């Protein structure tokens, strides 16, 4: 079998997605997600100009070799653009291998290690009282874990808080919108939210919170300590993770578990955090961390150090990524949790898929391959619209992480 064609499809059914579809001479096809939110066309160009020409004529069965060929062959290793492009190829090749074998991809990864994939949903609301009904809605639907974000009194708008729309889209304008940030207001407010949530929902619902890289290590230590009475499953991205040593300080002060990794692209980005046991959950995902092949390598390293998976699954990762993630989640021994923000009906229409929510779990389904495809004709009806993530400034105008 040979690869005869690879198409890069950019579409915007509500938000932008980049998809690679690999076609073989025997008619078997595979899909991979290549979406990098706010920087989509950089990956599309990388694929079209530099990767696709090198794929034509290759044997699609040689997944590991193709990965190494694209990684080592680029010379300019790592980085989100390169690794998202490699991820798309890798994912599409796993899809093809599954279809050729007549097996869902999780079977090729060693088979089922659990009955279903435990997911967490996003409860966002402007204030504490209104977030309670958001959480209730998830509990009623059978979710066992919920991420909780609220507006901060004194701040006009905060990244990660939707103001009541179920399908939150923060990449809202061609030029980034600007938010104002105050760490003091934030640290004062967040513990009171979780106190109220625990009072309402009791001690066993898994609760999570995303800090979006906004704190310094000592501030994160204070946050973690102030949340200890509410036994969170994790706080996510407490500090920017370019400085892994910074996590030692957080660890010395708090037992609140830590999740990191949605912006990581390779095993090298997480190596120190994992091997020094500075984190509890690693949030790398298929599309941004080099595909199924490399993600599994990261999770295997993590398993040695009691670190569990907690893959990123926001709506800027397409249903192709979600399907691939679920096959990995079902198979690995050290699965922790999977993020699941539901896509809109528009997006689901463009990406028909067999994964589904039942009994409080997501299931990848039993179709050969990944069980997801792209309807190219429908995709063609949604042209790309430039959309950037927002930026954050302190009150005096200083740029700050959002
Ligand atoms: C999350 C994330 C997202 C990201 C988004 C950026 O935990 O779900 O932080 O909301 O901000 O994926 O593109
Ligand atoms: Mg996050």
C-alpha cells in the first residue's frame, strides 16, 4: 500500500479547524487533526509546503519510521507548529492501520484497560451562585468531574468564563481582545467559590480549576494551600511552565494536585516535571504533542512516576483529536481524566464520529480505525475566519499571562 495523496482541509464550522486526510492507492483513507488555535494557517502551510510532498509514495504502515523521518528530518525540532503537523500525519496513519486491520485503534494499542473514559465538563459562570446550576446540569447528565471557573468580583471579564453560553469560544476577534487581570482579586475570591461548591455538592464530586498560567510559584503555593480543605482533583497550569524548577516551590507548600501540559509539544517539555514528581497529571494531547505515537511515549514515562494522564480536550481540538484521544485513554494503564467540552452541532456535522457519551463515560466506539471522518463537501461551506485568543494586562497596562 502507498500514500497517493494528502489533503489539508481548513474549515470554520463555528471555529477554525485544520484536518489532514491521507489517501492510499487501495482507497483506504485516514484523518488527523492539525489545529493550532489562533495559528491555524501556520500549520496548514507547514503541512502543504513541507510535509505532504514527502508523504507521497510512502508506505502508510510504517508509522514509527514516518514519525522519526518527519521529526529528525526537519532538523528544526519540536515547537507547536512542527509537532501539530507531525501529529496530524501520525494520527491519520493510525486511522489507516486500524481500518486495514479491521480493528478500532484502542485494540492496536493493547486493548481496553477500562470500561469507559471518565471526562470532565466545564462549568463557567459570572458568579458563584450561577455556577452552581451549571455544575448541577453536568451532575444530572452523569458527569463525575467538573471544572469550575467564575468571574472575579472587581474584574470586568476573565478568560475561561463564558457568561452563560454553553459553547464558549474565546478566540473571538482577528486582533486579540484585551482583559484586565488582578492576582489579588483572584486569590481572594477562588477559595470562597469552592467552599460554596463543596457545601452544595458534598465531598466526592471531582472538582478541577484552571489557573491559566497566571501566578508565580509562591502565589500558586498560596492558592493550592487555600484550596486544600475542598480537596480538588487538580489545579491546572498554576504558573507558566517554561521554568520546571518553579514547581518545586509549589510542591513544598501544598498537597493540592497539579496538572500541566496543554501547551507542551514533546516529552522533553515534561521530562523534569515528571521525573521529579512535580506534577500529578500530564495534560499533553494527541494534536499538539506529536500524535498517538509520541503521546503514548509521554504517558509511559509518566506511569513510572505515578503521574496520570489528563489530556486537554477543549473545543479548539477537533473531533478528530477527541476520537484519537479516547482510543489512547481507553488503552493506557495510567489514565486519569479526559477534558471534554462538547462541540457545537455545526462542528459535529462536519466531523461525523462514533464516539458517544453513555453511563457517565465517553466511549470511542467500535468502528475500525478512529471512528471519525471529515465531510469535505460540508467543510467547504465554512470558510476560514481569522480569530485570535485574547491577551491579558494588569491595571497599569503591563502584559500578563492569561
Ligand atoms: C483548557 C484550556 C483551553 C485553552 C484553549 C487555548 O483547559 O481547556 O486552557 O481553554 O485555553 O484550548 O486554545
Ligand atoms: Mg487549560
